[in-house]
């Protein structure tokens, strides 16, 4: 099974050969001109050649526009009643020649070209120093601890606390419109739930998905629960109104998209359609903005993706950055930090985008009975849309504005990777309306970066106050756990699993009324005595690129775990990962950046040479400027060492004070091997000289 699919395509060309257009219209008429009249835009590439969108003032007459267009050789191709007309001309020159007379009509509010919007480009990482940077969750196996075999891989359900105890869910929550590439309504996890809405691309009422994006979005919102198929949606009792506005290439015109928006918020459905999701974006359009306002005026909720450009710019993030869009959604990763690709709010405008949700390694339905992992704000948006419908189903008397305020204000306040404090969706608190103290986290095998194997059996996460256990939860197939109903204080987190080292993972300072985490912790395999295991884990690797509009402290960390052999060479994950079955019998099996899981491990085989093994952490950064976080502070980096299954008396929960922004290496200490016996000597200092 493919875990990712490419959703980005080259811009397509429609109509006549490209022609540069610059309007000479001046004065009051020029103020009516919207998208498509700026220098540098190209007909056929940036908009459909020969077409004009003419927006009407409230109460304006479409007849006068039709007559004026006819006099200029054009014809009205389509109309959104009371809002706008799409006028088509026989040539690009004829369209340009008609602009002045149409703009002069008193009933005309605006004129713009019929530009394009599209699925946000598939996130890809810059090749900073390593060739393969994409993340890959483990494949879905046929067995599961869950009734739905893929639900345990949907880590987002735990993070947003959809897996926590909730009241009985409404059987008739609002219908959610998916305005996208269509929906595979024959998919077993969606069949019987999809209302066949309008296909504005083909002008039919068959919105079948010929791309895959819309089906993934629909599954995140409303895939069936407890049916032994794939995973489940945020609002499994919701119906989906499928509205196809994008073609197989993921692109659609302004007019097609606006027509779909208008249809979705005016059509009569049962239950009523009150939430609309748009996991797409493009340049600012007066026509799309008009429909955004109509949706708001109708008391309905529009949810839109912020975009995948790793920027605060709103150039291609419309309607995700329109302040009248109810939820403007950014993407987070497994450790509650901003993903490397998500657009975000600048510090000067902290609510430009007003909520975040998981958008990295997100499993959902795909056409032809598929179930795959996508990345993007396109995934974060439907998670919020599903939550909005779920909450509205539980609290049907809420107005549109009250619903938005409740979902945003009950979200967890996070700042990792963001320029301004951001609210991350918390479904349980949005429904209950009250704060509670809980811990969410993940336990992974640092040798593989995946949950302990086989993942069909849970690993226990146990929380202790002193010697007393206060909470326990088994992990799901993605390694996630959640413990609720806790009290504030310092606690010890332990992990246990047959065949793995059962020991303390870290200490937690739990804050009353908050949800701590998520966090990734290393739980290594218990090897035979004489095999030493060194683990390193930290807060996050994302974001991993320096970003305009966000200070360097917005970035994650890239740590490499190194061991200097007695012979003088180094084992490290990038240059020389080593080997366990041939000399030197020392292995670092994975580079954390290959799968974005912030943990690494080194194993020293009992057959390795005796002598001193120096344990070193390398904080990698760019010599030309910060790409990863320039500070050790806040990394929560911790190191553990084991001889077989027995911990060596060492636990470093954070780098020492000698680790500053100007130091690269943390020399943790020296492990002296003598046969099957290991002796540890603390060093715990930072330096710019490789030890």
C-alpha cells in the first residue's frame, strides 16, 4: 500500500495562448477590478482566457449585464443568482475590450478574471543534508486491538481526545459539505452516508472523486465507526454532502468553486448542512469572498485550510485566511508542534488563522476501498469540520458564533513552532466545556521509530505519584495513550511491555486544568546482558526550516546520537550507522529525520571490543544560519542507558547549562565495556570540539 500520494500537479493551461494583460482603466471604474488585472498574470495560466466574472451589487440587475455583454460579443455562460455572472467572450482581446463598459454599469460591484484554486501542494521537505526526508507510518496490518483495524493508527483521535469518554453522541448531527474533488461514495466506510451534491466541473449531480483528495477528507469527517473497516471519522454519525468543484488534477476555477459553495449553503438536506469544509486554496477572489460572507450570514460554518507554504503570507491561502471564514486551520504533528509545512499566524496578527489540528501522517479513506496516510492542512481542516459538526450535534442551540468561540476557546494553548500562541482542537473539552487535567503521549521503539512490535498488543503507560500508581492506559497501534482525571503535581511516567525494558520514561510536572503532551518517549527492546542500549529522545524535529515571520525558536531540533568507538571512529545515524552482526558490532539504526520521530538509539553488541565508548549528542544546525532550533533549551532531550534489560544508574532529563546556542556537542559521558559488564562515568558537558 502506498502511504502517500502526490497531490501536486503542474498548473494547467486552459483556452487561448497566454497573453499578458494590464488594464488601462483608471478612476472609479478601476476600483471595481479584482483578481487578474495586475501586471505579470498570464491568460490561460493564471486564469481562463476570454472569461470575466461580473459581481452584482445587492439588488443589482443581471439583465443589464447580459445586454452589455451581448453588445460586446459575449454571452453569459453561467450565473449565481443574485451574486455574479460568468461572461464568456470569443477571444481574450474581446474580453479585455469589454471590461470598461461592464465596469461602468451601476449594478456591477466588481469584475475579476476566472482564476484557479487548487489542493494545497503536497508537503515536501528541503534537502537540507539528508536525501530522504519523508515520514512513513507503519503499514496497516490485518489484525488490531480495535474493531476498526486502522483506528489505532489514527493518532489524531487521541491527541484531540476523541478517544476519551464522551457523552452519547447525537444520531443526527449536522450534515457536512465536502467542497473538494468529490467523494468515492461507494467506499465501504462511507457508503450510505454520502448525499450526492453538485458536480460543478461537469455540471452534473454525480460528484464521484477522480483524484482521491476529497475521499480522504470525507473519511476524516465521517467514516463509519465500529464496522471493522479502516478507521473512523471525527463525527461518524454525520452525513457528507459531496460537492465536486475540482478536477482530477486538483484544480478548479473561481466560478466553479463559488457555485459549489453557493449550492452547499443553500441546498435543503436532512439533516441540515451547517458545516462546509474547503481543503483548498488560491489567490484572493472577490467572488469567493462574497460566498464566504453569504455562508456566515446564513449562520453556517465554513472551515478552510491555512495552506502548506510554511509562511505567514496569505497570497495563496484564500479562503483559509479570510477573517469571515469561521475556522482557519493550521496543522500540527504528533508532539503538538507546528508541522514543517503549515502556514501560521504572524505575531502581529495572532488570529489570522484561529485554530490548529493534526495534519501529519493522517490516515483516512481513499478511492477503491483504500486507506492511506496524507500530510497537509487539507487533513487538519476536515478534522476541525468533523469536530464542529460533532459539537453542534451535542449542543444544537449554539449559534454559529457561539459554536466557533466554544471550539476555539476550549482548544489547548500551544506555541511550539508558532509565532503566536495557538489553540489546538480538543474535542472532549469542546463538548463538556470544562477543563480537566490529563496526559497524552506516545511510546515508541527507538530502534525502529514505530510502536513496540507487534503493535496489535498494547504497551502500558503508567503514571506514579511516588510509589503509588495513579493512572494507567494501554497504547493504541500508533503508540498513543491518554490518562484523564488527574491531579496536579510532579509524577513519574513508566512504560512496560513484554520483551522491552520496563522502566521510568520521564518525570512530568502536571498542571491543573490542562492537558499535558503529547510527547514521544523511547522504550527499547530488552536485549541479553552484555548488549548495551543508549536511547535519546526529545520534544520534536518540526518545524525544521527557518521561516520568515517566525523567530528561530519556532523551529524544532535535530539531534544525532553518536558513540565514539575505542578505536577512535564514530558511529552516527547519518554518515556511519555501523553494524550489529559484523565489526564493529555497534549500530545506530535510524536517523530521526527520516521519519520525523524525535528519538534515536545505539546498541553495542556483546561481541564489540572492550574499551571506552564515548556517548555524544550532536545538535545539528546550518553553518550559514539557523535551520533547526539554535538553542538546547526547551528540547526536553533525555538520555537513558541499559545493560540488557537493566538500567545503568543514569537519567539525564535535559542538557546541562553548559549547552548554549554556540555549542554543538553534548558529551554525556563514557561507557567502559569489560566483557558483559559496563561502567558509566558522567561527563555531562557541552563543547564545540567533538569529544
